[in-house]
C-alpha cells in the first residue's frame, strides 16, 4: 500500500514565488524547493552576498523545520550562484548551516532574477 505525498507549508519562510510547494514529504524523503533571499512578505533581502546567503539558508531551515526535520538531515543540496566569485563565501556560510556531516552538493552558475543565491535540498528522515 503506497502512502500519499504530503505538502508542507512554512509560515516562517518566504512563500513560493510561483505555483509550487515549499516542500513535499514522500516516504522517508523531504524535498525542499529552492529557497531564495526573500522575507515572508516576498521582499528581497538587500545587501552583501553573505546577507543574502544567510537569509536563503534561514528560509531553507525554516521549511525543513515545518516538515519536522532540520538541515542536519540533508542528503543532497543544490546551490545556484549568480556569480561564481561568491563560491568561497558560499562555502563558509554553507558549512555553518550543514555542519560536520554535510550532504552531497552541486553548485552551478545561474541567471537568477534579481538575487545572488538559491538553494534546494533533499532530506532523509526515516519514519518511526
């Protein structure tokens, strides 16, 4: 008997910028949609790359919490950078949020619309 997927909404994170879910729980995995440096009212966090990166990871963490997990449960992360010159700064912030057992990661350059970073992730949280 298969279980249905569960949609997760996180009121403490920026809402989706389109017709998609912030997270979907499917079995023991939680798929987090791309988080961006926006506030809960969808206004952009202006400032340095580090400020935008922290806002992005804070949003991602808020969605993980709403799904009953944390970024420590991450098994995969994908980071999209507008400018690859921000790679080292991203690594430093990434390490703060993912700790000693980081997930696998892919980092690519992307033409992001008005912000510097976007991050999505897959979490593994066994039931029971």
